[in-house]
C-alpha cells in the first residue's frame, strides 16, 4: 500500500492538465483506486463524477452498487481492485442562462461557492493521466485487467471499438517497466559497431498484461430491466464470470511455477 500512497501523493500536485488546477480551486480530493492487490484483477472505470469525489471511492452511486453486487455474487471482491482512467473529476462551473455562474447558498457562515457540473473528459486530459494509470498498474501487477467500455479501452490500448462485438474478448495492455533490456535488431543481434566503436544499446522493459473488454456501467444500467439471456446486464455478468475463471487459471499457473 505504501507504493500506492507515494504515487497518489506525487500526483496530488499534478498540473499536467486543467483538471488539477480546477481541483485545487475547489479544494477537492483525488479519487483514488481501492481494493485488493497485488496479482488480482484490476477493473478500470471511465472517470469519477461528483458522486465518486463526494464519497471518496472509485465507483459510487447506482453504478457502484451494481458492480459490487456482481462482484460479491461471483465471489470476486477479495481479489479485485477498482480504479479510474482519471483521478480528478472532470467538471466546469455551472453557467445559468443569464450567463452568471450558479452559486451555493453558503453554509454555517461560509461564503457562497461556485457550483460545478460534470463534463466528459477530453482527450488531452485522458492522455495527461495515462502515465499515472500505467504506474498504478505497474504497482498493482495484476493477473488480469478489465476495461469498462470503449473509452477505457482506448486509453489503455489506443483502440476503442464496439463493446457489443468485443465484450468478453481478450487483448493486451503494455505497461512500461523500470528496468532496461537489450535492444535487439530485427535479426536478433545486440552488439553493434558504429564508426568502429562497440555499442550495447538497451531499451525500457515493457510488461504485457491480459485485458478483457466489457460494457461501461452506464450502458449496463440503461438496460437493467431487460431479463433476456442476451441482455447487456447478463452479458456483463458473464464477462466478469469469465474474468474470474481466467484469474483462477492464471493464479494456479503462477503458483505451479513457484
């Protein structure tokens, strides 16, 4: 846990995008990931809203209740960690039709404050927080990562896609390591001579993690009343059950290798 604490303490001062400065003005906290690790399953959600920020948990409200319900039903809660692509809430001041910023009424002698509304994170904001996400994944060292929706898949792999077609599929997430490895030529050679001098080039090691694609929670809840076998909520639950079985298989393989 100490490594994660250090990571979040470092990013608490991050101003790589506008959200850091906005969070500072609002005196708001980072929305940290939470759950069990290492060598578990990491579920990556899209981005925190006012609910997550207010409750200081990675997924709150109806979405959080639904996800935790599925995890408990599948007995996955003891080896699952949940985080977001962003640690700052994406928001902006709520502007009234008059052009004025909506203000709170004030409370116990405190002056009125601007009201902020949630906004969709921009591409630059997602890109700015990707380094933190990859560092978090490196610390967690999961056996499997689950992307909740195409937006998350795009952040992790550079490709989104149609979750109606891709849900349950397996991809790869590449996470930069901290060690160096030999940089080989296409023919597998390492030692090279440049102008008569011997070179042994190296490159940063890349770790590759299994990634499962599934639906985002907003889409799942939109169809929560659909009880058909091929409904999105049931397909979502089947994807998580498949992830559980994969994790158990991965864990057994790792234990056998020890």
